């Protein structure tokens, strides 16, 4: 079961990074003072937080696997 979870999280991590890149590209095309830019900035920060959380969970799983737990 843990392998399934880790595989899912690895794919989710990749997807989040792709989303972050798309958000960055969209933001680059906008004026930083416009409302759409600000909305994308919030989404960018939210997605960055998700990436940090998923990365941490993957690291914990890998650490447990390395220690034989």
C-alpha cells in the first residue's frame, strides 16, 4: 500500500510542478499590477505550498523505507 501511495505522490508532485510552470508563464504575460496577476500569484503560492507538503511526505516515506520501517 505504501508503494502505491508513494507512486501516486510522485505523479502528483510532477503534476504540481507542471501547474506551477504554467502559472509562472501566465503571470509573465501579465502586468503585475492587474487583478488577474494577483489572483494567479495567490494560486502560485498555494501550489508552491502543496509542492512543499507533498515533497515532505515523499521524503518521510523514503526515510522510512531506508530504515526498514
